[in-house]
């Protein structure tokens, strides 16, 4: 299945939720006026786009409508696609993993798909001929190490692990040593999702960062936050809290295929000014895709 078709199929629930409602008001209104914009803004807000972001979209649409002189609501589709694309585009949407090795820390609360996203990301990078090694750094959650180990065997990727309850920073250190010894390209580290206990999480991550700075001072480092799209505004709140304690470099947005709340991607990008780097579009190993703003926007509004 072509990538665009995969996104289009995966966004069906979100598209029905947003585009379906927009299509209704396009057919209902005979001209573009303030009543039309008010209805559009309400649809966006109710679709997890968020109040601030919805206002920005509608204001940009007002400007473009005025500039182009169109009056028929049926002509706004391409303008909307361009506005959404512009909002979602980011020069830092690609992973910065140009050093050897580079290191990726993956964070997120339990249940968002963090471990499976790590496995899919590793698989993705291996298919780009990158030599990847995994660090089972979530030693806090029961069975997290075992779960990542199963994935590692499935994708034939080396993993460094210690027993449950071990020091996470120690696991990362051992992984860095192994990566140097085996000439790995990318180290991907799982971390504990203890947002409810920020102090412990921060202490743990400070230790990890200290080790990385000491052992890999010249290496590129990404800190990616995994969010579950189906949690809507709650996912945005998680991101706000993580951003307070971490220098996040990007987002992995999972479970877009099973939710009508994919509009949250706009709120996340606009309010947090963080690039969405990957989106999860299903269960299989190849379902984690690099985010493309244009293709996402076109798929979202394809049926208006």
C-alpha cells in the first residue's frame, strides 16, 4: 500500500470527525461569512485541535479568503490544506543522528506505546542500514525489560539489559560501552515513565544525561516523547509536563489509526513548538512512519 493511501486509511476516524463536519457546513453555507468561521472554529475546537490553534487556523483562513477573493465555501479545501501543512511543517522533523554513535532517549508515560515504538523505530533504522543497539532502561516497570527483549529478538537487534529494579543509568552506560565496542550507529534507550513522580524521573534522567555527556560528548542526542493520540487533550497535558523537565527534541504520536482525536497533532505542534517526527499508523513493524506535514494534511482533508 502506498504511503499516502496508508495515512488516508489510518486517519479515517479523525477525517470523519473533522472533515465530515467541515463538509457539512460547506454544504450548509452558501457564502463565507462570520457565521461560517464561527461554525468552523467550533468544529476544530471540538475535534481536539485546541482553542488557540483553532483561532490561528481560522484567522489565517480569513486572511487567505480575503486575499483570494473567494466567496464559495466549496473553494476553501486547498487553502485549508496549505494552512495545516504550514502549521505542521518543521525544519527539525527529521532525526538528527549524523554522528557515530548517535543516541536517542525515548520517554513517555506507561501505556502510550513507548516500548513498541522503540522496537519499530529500531526496525525502521535497521532498514536504512543503521547498526542499532537497544538499552532496556525502563527497569522500574514490571516486565518492561522482558517486553523490549522480546521485540529485540523479533527484529534481530542487540540489546543491553539488567534485572528489574537495576539502576537505569547503569544500563545506559553498559549500552554505550557495547555500542563503542561494536561500532554501532544508533543507541535507542528506553526510560521509565514515571511522570507522576517527577523528582525521581528527573534524578534518573540527570544521571543518564551526565553519563551521555561524559561518554559521548560529541554525539547527536534526541529526546523523543511518545504520546497516545487517542488521549486527546490529556496527551497535550502530558507533553506540557514532560517539557517542563526535559529538553525534548520531538514527538512520536502513536495510535492515530484507532482514534477520531488525531486533531491533537495540531495542538501539540502549535502550543509546544515541538516537531512531530514519527506517527504510528497500526500494529505491524512497518506502521511507524516519518511524519510528512503535506501528506498528512492532504489525507486529512481528502474527502471535503
